[in-house]
């Protein structure tokens, strides 16, 4: 849970450095002051799309919310770090990749969803997104279209279009999610 506290602390610190109130940032994000407060205290770990909205409201990239330590020009991610996932309220666990590279133009995440934990809701945010399934099988929606995604299936789309996972057909699904 160290990463959960780090994300909460980073959001609060970055907001305060910019002399913004909880209400200022919540208004920019389109959600309540109460939700932002819960995120800043670590009571709630939101989906990545919500963190992306917060980053956008703070005029930073998503990696700055999820990073600790120094900036790096090249980031190696050893397999042992793949166990440091953060659970979200949508029922999936995310592992932000290459958080030390602060000036990146894309945000890569490794996501795992267990069928019994899925609670995803439609998301939308500015930018483009790429989803690539590594393990398992899921039903993924983009706008009014539905796709069954299996290992080695990929999808690229404008992420302002509402998108979400409605069903996990296997015990779990592991996928790479990259967006800007």
C-alpha cells in the first residue's frame, strides 16, 4: 500500500504547490470535492481514467502522480516489479510502468482483472489509447461497438469515446494499456 499513499500524497502536494483548492481541481475533473478528498487521503484508489483527469487538471503527465524518486532517461522494469500493482475501485489492479520517466508522451500500464472483481464503468478522457491482451479473454466496449478480446488481440481508439470492460470470460485477464 506504499504506492497507494504515494499517489495520494503526490496529488495533494501537486495541488497545493499550484495553490489550487480541492474544489478547483474537482470542478476541472468533473467530479465532487468529496471524491477528490478521498483520493488525496488514500481512502479511494480511482481508475486510471480518473487519475488521468486529475493529472490533466494539474497540468502534469500521469507519471508525475505515480512516481517517486529521480527522473530517468531510460527505465528498465525487471520482472520482480510486476508484483507491485495498485487495486482500483473498478475491480482491476494496475501497475504503472516506467514511472521514473517523467517526460513521456504515453502512459503504459499493465492491468489485471479478476472476473469476480470486475466493476468497470464507462470511462472517457482526452487522448488515444491502445489495449493489448496478454492473458485471458474479455468483452470490451468502445462507443456502441462490442469486441471480444483474446490473447494477442489489440485495439487502438480515441479515448474520448466511452470505453469499458463488461465481462471477463476467464478467471482473469492481463492486458497492456497505453494511452496519452
